[in-house]
């Protein structure tokens, strides 16, 4: 998650945490409806201290999260903090268009300027179709980047979080 989101998320940590009032106040300003708690807390950027402990195996009962719930959590985590899946479609389109375009140029050159006829017209049509699919994927990737920008604006996270104010007098109670 750290690699695709740009957040410094430490793996093998739990959601059992102790928070300062400042952190809770900053969390309350987050207006997202579908909140990934761990991601938002890491995104806020406050200082953290980790306490190592060993969790014993579960003796009774079963885990409440099924594979389907874990899968949904993974999808929500990726879509809430990363535009990587959106960029992937565009990059895949660029790759497919480049490779199939070069292959199509080679095939057409060979077909029209060579006597051996190594490539059939059907093969040329298939590579042309792949080239067009690459162009469509590039267009989808471009639209996805716009959607990603809209998503970033709609979740309405604050631009920054003030950790601490120095030399600041509270003027709310004074007239």
C-alpha cells in the first residue's frame, strides 16, 4: 500500500491505537463517508510511537472478516488513497499501442514490399485490432486521470493539517 499510495503506512500494525486530542480533532474534519481509518490516520501525519507486542493465537471463536470482506477492504484502501489503478489502464494502453504499432508497421512493410508474404491479411487485421484496442485503453486512461482528479476534489480532505501552534493565544472567549 505504501508503494502505490504515497503514504507511509507501516505493515504488520493494528488499528488499536491511542490518540491525542489534536489527532481526534483533525480526524473529525475529514468528511469522507467511506473512511479507511488506518489510512486516514497515517495521512494526517502526526508523530507516532510504536509499541511492539506479540499477539497470541486465537483460542476461541472465529475471525469476523471473511475473504470477501478482506477483498472489499483492499479495494476500498486502494481506491481511497491511490490513483495507481487508474494510471495502469493508460500505461497498458501506451504499451499495447507502441508494441502493436511497431509490429503493424513491420507487417505492412513486409506485406507490401517483400515477395515472401510472411504475414497473412488476417494477421494484419488482428494486429490492427490490437493497435486500436491500445488506443482505446489510452483514452480510457486519460479519462480515468480526470476521474481521479474529480475523486481527489470530492473527498474534500484538508490541504494540510496543523500539528501544533506556537505563540498562539485563543481569542474565541475574549471580546
